[in-house]
C-alpha cells in the first residue's frame, strides 16, 4: 500500500508542471469580425499605463481572418488590456482580459 501511495504522489508531482504550464498559456487567437481591415493590435499588461508596441507590426489582418498571438510579456501577468485599430481609425478597446483563461478574442 505504501508503494502505491508513493507512486501516486510521484505521478501527481510529474503532472503538476504540465497543468501549471497549460494554465499560464497566453496564446490567444485574434479574430477580425469587424468588416474592416485590422491595422494595429496592442496588448499591454493591465498594470501598465501605456500601450506596448503594435503586435502586428507592418502586417494587417483582413476582416474574416484570424491570427494566433502570444501575449506573454514575461511578467507572469494574466490580465491585459487590448486595443485594436481598424481601417478608418476606429478603435476597439477592452480592459482587464484574462489571457490565461481565454483562447479567442474577437474584434467586432
């Protein structure tokens, strides 16, 4: 019985890092359902007062398309603010998104 308990504890210890990594996954699929081209996309740690760099850089995201983005800033944070700038200058902003729990963010 003692060996069975030890084996169970070792198995649980081996699985814990895998589960922790899954909970810390900050990859989010950004879906453009706005009807306009997505020109800029920013995701900044909610604890910061300014926007980080444009994640799309020189690229754009046509309406109806999506892109997978890793929103990990190295701080361990899960709460981020996002800003999408669409063709024509329209801004779509959402605050305090838990990127450790969502897998998709849709821009409308």
